[in-house]
C-alpha cells in the first residue's frame, strides 16, 4: 500500500491500523524492516539508508533507542 508520504508499506494491519511486522520503503530510497504500532517504529527493527549506512536495534516512538549496530 502506498502511504500519503509516498512511502510503500508491506505488512500487517490490526483493526485497520499499520500494526505488526512491516517492510517500509521510503521515496528517498531508505527502508525499514521491523515492528510498527499505529504506523510508528517500535520494538526491534532495521533501518537502511540509501547511502548504505544502517541501524539494527531497538526503536521507541519512531526513534532509534539504545546502542544498536
């Protein structure tokens, strides 16, 4: 599904909300694979930038949370 931001969302939905395991590809080429709750990154996930840099670790309220790798 394409989101209003232009990102593409592939994943679970609960009660019509983007909640569960997901793969999100952003229009700038970045991507996120992990858990979302109400469309917000939370729990464990991996964010890859189009430049090749990445973060694999914990997320809270759509932000990297913890040391990650």
